[in-house]
C-alpha cells in the first residue's frame, strides 16, 4: 500500500481500483495545495468514496 504525506495528513492509496485516478491527482497536487481547506475537503471525499465503494464490493 502506497501513501504520501501532506502538510496536514497522510493519504493512503485506495483499496478500490476505481479511485486510483483520484489518488494520483491528490498526490500530484499535494505540494501546491496540501494543508488548504480545499485539499482537506478533497481528501475527505476521496476517503469517504473509498469506504463506500469498498463496502459495496464486499456485499
């Protein structure tokens, strides 16, 4: 499992392959916008989607 450290948090790679492009965008732009409210909102959305999609796959 890969991850990157941003200014305010650690972001882990998704457990659902569909979110890999979203993860790559976060990883690409974390240096520029990491720690901002926008970045935090994007990461929270990404983590929520990963959770929901993983739950759907398990059912």
